[in-house]
C-alpha cells in the first residue's frame, strides 16, 4: 500500500479486568491486543486511509492474535516473528476514574524491533510516517529503528508525525526529554499532551505553549488536552477546538484515536479545522468502550456522537 499511514512499534497482548476494583478481586480477565501505533493504524484505516504497521511479535498465540487483529482491520502487517514472548499489558480500573496499566514487556519480541525490520521503499512511498516516543523507550535497537525510519522519510520528503506518548513506567523524564527534543526537531506534525509539552517548554498558556512547541521544528503542533479539547499551531496560526462530550468508560487510547483522525484527514488534504474535528470525534469514540481501539469509528459513524439516545434502525 502506498500513500497511507506507515508506522512502527510494539503491539502487545492486553489482559483487562472485566470488573472495576482492585485487580486481585478481578474474577475475569479479557484478552485483547493494543499498542499506540497499532491503535493509530487501525483508527486511520477505519477512516479510509491505507495503513501499514512494522513490528515484531513472538511465535506464540498472543502473536497470532496481534496478526489476526491486523488482518481483520485490513492493516498491512510487516511483522517479524521471533522466539521471544509477545509483550503483555495488564489493565485494571481501581475505580471508574482510575485506570492502572502494568507492562510485562522486558525482553519481549516487540522490544527487539530493529532498523533491519523496516522496508525503506514502504516508508518512502508513505503519505505520512507516524512514530511515538514509546518505541525509543524500549531499548537501543527500537530507538535506532525510529531514528532510521524518520531519516528515510525525511530524505524522501514524507511528512513525519510524532506523538510523544511519555510512559513513566518505561523511562524517566530526564532521559525521555533528550530523545523527545531530537524527535520533535525532525517532526512535521507533533502531538503532545499538557504534561509532555511541559517536558519541552515551560508555559502554562496552551496557545503560547503550542506555538513554542512549533518553534522547536514541526510546522504542525497539536496540544491534546483531553476533556479540555485541543489547541493547534499550524503554519503560525493557532486554532482551538473543544472536546466532544461523551460518557467515558476507559480514557486509554483517546490520544491514539485523535492522531488517527488527524492523520486520516491530513492525507485527504483537508484543512486544519476539519483535521481537528475528526481528531476530537475519533478520540472521543475511543473512550466510549473499555478497549484502547475497539471503539474507533468508521467514517459513517463520525457524526453520531452528541446524538444522545440515538437509535439507529
Ligand atoms: O495510547 C494507548 C497505549 O498506551 C496503549 O495501547 C499501550 O502502547 C501502549 C503503551 O506502551 O502504553
């Protein structure tokens, strides 16, 4: 596939407690898969963009499941299978408002991703390359893979999208910040939450903060602020958009949905207002269900949100 979203990273199995409360009282765990880049690829594909994912999975049933979900979602999987376990993530809700995530990914297949796993021709023919700040946190080889992918894209004139996605369970803020500065300098499109932005720029006013982020390199910088909406600085103009109000069941995955919506519209050449409208709607859909990506919308569904009590017959 060409002209679509190309991404790379770790996709893991997810064991999610079905009930709210302490994990040790969880009677049932449901098995699924997730990973930030996987989530973005699925989201963009559901909105009509071609999507390709590069990564490693183990020769195990969780690896089978990852590949099965990619096939089911019509995302092109460029996966290398290795003799290491597919990583796992344990997810539970201590209360309706507190979600806890624990990783079991040290030594995992996905954390062994390396530059040789990539296909430069696929990256060169992408509409956009999307990477996250999670992958460099997995180790030197994945960090190098991200660097190599970005270099290949830049040399070919392919726009580079970066979502900082700071994960404090994977590395500390000081180490992350050094890598984030490099990623941001090479990005055309940047997504950051308030706390991630604060690692790079000291500024409380979101409209000023997003301009400062854009001044670090990207022509498009987007500050994603959850329920408070988003602020973007695109080619020197600041645009704000309110969040779409929904009943949130699980906040994890909202950022990936947002990115998927934004990139899908970018690939269609839509203006920033449309990109942000689809991004906020897609991110909102993500939080309406327990999984990280299962609730992501098709194009037909985008307009449904906000229609409280809607019955589709
Ligand atoms: O953004 C959601 C992701 O955080 C989740 O799907 C798992 O990729 C993941 C990670 O490393 O946290």
